[in-house]
C-alpha cells in the first residue's frame, strides 16, 4: 500500500530540530566561534591581496625588462 501523508509532519519536526540546534549553538558560544572564523577569513583575504600586489609588481618589472631587451636587439643580429 502507498504511504499516506506524513510529509507535513516530517517537515514540522525538521524545523523544530533545526531551531533546537540553533538554540544550542548560540547557548554554547557559537557567536564567538563565528566571529573568530570571520576574522581568520579576513586575514587570509588581506594576505592574498598582498601576494597579488607583489606578483603584479614583479610581472611589471619582468615585462619592462623584456621590452628593453627587445628594443636592444637590431634586426638581423644573431647572438
């Protein structure tokens, strides 16, 4: 036989379970955990930005060097 109903009841119990989990998380100091995780992620983002800027500077320097080397060569000149 086919299963009758029960989806609404299951959904309601799922909502109650999620609400209880949220309450327990908050009571056990989950806010501090989230705050420290946010600070850590922000720090990683700042480090990544610094690395990006360093790489861009080095790429610009290398690009300038390559351009100077190209300008220094004369057509038909072999090394």
